[in-house]
């Protein structure tokens, strides 16, 4: 409570106080100038200092000396917590006022929202991301929302990251060095319970209903740091002026001591364990694991070439009408005569480029015409039977070949948006075709097995509770491979976050995976800030992204937000097509066309204006390096025959964090879209 007496009132004497220039307390004191006279330095002559505010750099050196002279002290918790605890004990013995500055009022809306929204179910999971100077405030918030600060069990994982439990709630605390004297508040505190998730950051408080997320809502903004400090200092001034600082409430004094002890324990734990190194030999072991599951790729390689041929013929057939009369026509004229849906124009422009490269179209200036009639069996460039036999040779069950044959037969309707690939891929809402497509062919068997082996190897070396985040998990083909690998011999306390942009996939996954106690299902959009949407912050051991990242509107930004979810040295496993696939261009790529008003994948990065969607391996390496990753390997190895199929696993490790999450450009407001196109389908 700010003192009620007006400045200059004899009941509110002016105090001499120490504070360091540049510290936020300096700005706060400036607004209370009639109550405080500020001194910059602390030397031997401190007789005119009636009270002192001590920051992180001088608390240990001066606190007990000031207290010995009877000078009340307000300290902000630095990393040297033993000095704080010693000063607090000395003050309690001598009766001189000494306490930690309480900035938890700056996140009071978070505490209020947690109590209101999480209700009787309470808080079951806590994530804290904070600079050193914000640890005290973060612990005070936990004290307010948990039954107590004890018992706690914290296990070091890497420098700056600790996990365990506090009062029974699973807790992750990521701490970074302060970047300046104003770094006094937590970057982010996440409180999860059965009812949903409350996220507090400098941007305000956000509520995400559970268990699969939902439309987020703002619960209110956060008070400014300087305003909070000013109120705290004004209250302290009143106590010092009234001579009441020595008679602190015993519970408050004990809380200060408890926080300093816990902070000391955290700091000790956070520095004990070096970052896990990338497991030696992992890349070769993952390659061998993939081969054990997939077998010899020689037959699939020839089948893939057959599918390329039939896909080119299918494109030529659909374009045959507008281009088959021998006249020179512009691309816009061709698309108009096809009655093509506007949102698919980018795909059809790419068809034109491919057919020109393949010699089936001639180009002159800005016009085109058919060069030769498409040839193939039955005059159709590949009959349905050829397609089904080729997919069977690739190891797929009959429903995959039948699906692609139906897409081939209805391709002109798909171009006009009279039917959709989605309807054919998920008939009557079933996922059997999609599951087979991503799990049963040679690439799927090889790549999923390699990812599963890599994830297990990384988790085997993790400290504390291992955490996996899967993005765009969809029908769960890669998830199943990873969980099968971990079954029996995996870590007993695994936390696995299965995420997607579609609630339909999340609900289906929750049914399939209900026997895994560590599974959590989250609605996440790779085009938004993943941390702001509730993904783990700086603590995941592995992120898995299978057939999803090419859907990003801006790949670089997406990789940076993925980096923010990983601990230093954590692994990112990316499965992607690294060459243009003609069969995909004539089928699944239609899933990537944006709805009216939506942003198309790649429209904000280097793919803009190219009509291409997939990066090659060299481009992926460059993007990963720019986002702070080190590429450890590329599978299958480039010299292996399986690499010719164009499906690649890139395994990368995360370098040191770039800085506080607040330095990243957040979305204007967190948004979890309703049901847009499935990412990575």
C-alpha cells in the first residue's frame, strides 16, 4: 500500500538511500524524490544513509555491514544467495529491518488467473523461464499457486536447466544470465492443470483451455516493473519511517529465507551437470536401424522412377485440352481455360515449368504450346494398374495405390476444386490411408525407425525427466515408431508432447495413447511462437518434425521458435522431401494450397515467387545453421541408394540460446486456428 501521507509531511521523513545508476530502482526512486535522497556509491562514510537498496552486485559485500550499523536493507535477489541468507539471519538476530524486494506484484494477474481458471484441480505442471534476477519473483509466484515451496526435488540436467517437482507439481526451471540491470522479472511462467494452461509473460496473461487447447483469451496485462518497484519502495519507506522494519512478520521473514535456500539449491544444481554431448556413432546406428526395418531399396528406386513418369503424364493429360490445339497461349489463358481454382494456380504454374523441362511443352516468350502428345499405356501415360503396382513395389498396402489411382482419375476435378485430395485421403473421416502412406512404404519404414533410434539414444543420456516435442504429428506414424522403440526399456518418467494444428488428430491420438502416462496433447501452429502457445521453453531434449516444416510460411522463423523449445545440445529430427517429387506435385501438394485469405507455405521466405515448396538438403542445412542448429547427419547417406527416393532425415543439435524469449518477435496475439489445412499431410 502506498503511504497516504503527502510528500513533505513531517510524519513521512526524507530518507537517504543508496541505489546504483542504471538500475530500475533508480527510475522508481525518481518518482518518489520527495521521500528519498539518492546516493550512488557505498563507501566508509554512510552515516547519512538511512536505508539502502542493494542490487545483485553489492548485496554480499555491504548487507551485513549496513545491518551492523542499524541501517535497514532491502535486497534484490542475485545469484549469490548464500550472502542473502546470511544477511537475513543476521537481521533476524539483531532486529534490524532486512528483506528481499518482492516484485511478484508485477505478475499478480498470473496468480489471480491461475486460481480462478485452474480451480480445484490446481497446478500439476510448472515451467519457468527466467534471468538470474527474476528467480526470486518466480519462486514467490510458485509459493502463491502451489500448496508450499516444499517438498522439492530438483535434478540438474544442463547448466541453466533443472527439472523435478515442487510440492508435487512437475517443475522445469530454465535460468539464463542477466543481460543488464533491468533483467529482474521472469521471462515466462506456465502453470498447467487439468482445466487448461495459464501463461504469464511480459505481454500479459493468456488462458488456454485444456486438454487440447482451444481459443486463447487474454486475462489482462502485467503491471510495469518500475510501477511495481515504486509501490514496493513507497511501502518500505513508510515502514522505515515508522521504525517498523525490525518487527517483520515471522512468516514473511521465513518465506524470504526459504526462497534464498531454494534459489541457492537451484543455482548449485544448475551448474553441476555439463550439457549432454551428441551420442557418438548415433548417425550410423540410426541408419542401420532404418535398414533393419525397411530392407533393400533397389526395387523401390525403380518404382519411384515409374511414379515420376506417370505423374508427368497425368499433368500433361490435364493440361492437354488447353494446350493440345497447337496454339500459343499464356499461362493465365491456360489456367482460365482449365477453370482452375485460384488457390491452386501456384501448383499449376509449377506443372507448366515441369512439363516444359520434360519437353512436353514449348515456350516462346511468355507463351506456351504442346510439343508432343503425352504417351503411355492406353494413351494415358500410365494406367491405374501401373500406379498401384509401383506403390506395391515401394512396400505400400493396396489402399495407398488405390488412393493415388483415384487422385489420378479425378485430377481435373481437384484442379477445379470440385473435389479435394483431403476427401480422398480421409474417406468418411478415416485415417487408414494416411497412416499407411506415412508408415508402410520404404521411406516411411526407414525414416521412422531411424528417428525412433535417434530419440531413444538422446533420451538415454538425458538428466531428469526426458521431454520430447513432436510437431505436426498428424496420424501419429512417427509417434508410433518412437513409442514402440521406447516401450519397455525407455525412460520411466518420459514427457511426450504430441502436437498438431488439428483437434481431430489430437483426439484420435489421445485415444490411442491413453496407456502412456507421460503423453500430453497440444494444439500448436508452427507458424506461431510455439513457446507463446504453451510448448516447453528451453527444456525439450528432442523435437521431432516429420513432413511438416515445409508448410511453414517462413521456415527461418519457425526454426527459431523451435530452437526456443530445446535445451542447449537438444536434438531436432526433421523428415522432409529434399527434391521435388512429381507424384506429390500431382497429388498431396494440393493439400498445401492456402484457403482464401490465408498465407501459402513459403510465401514469406526464399521460396516466395518460385512456386516451389520443398528445400533441398543444402538449403535445409543453411536454414538450420542460421537458426542456431548444428547439422549432425543426413540420412540416408547421400551415397546410399535409398537417398535417390528424395526423402531425408536431418538430425541437428541446438546451440546456445540466443537470449531472452522477449527478444523474439512474438505474434500480435496468440492464435490457435480452428481447422485450417492439416500441416504436413
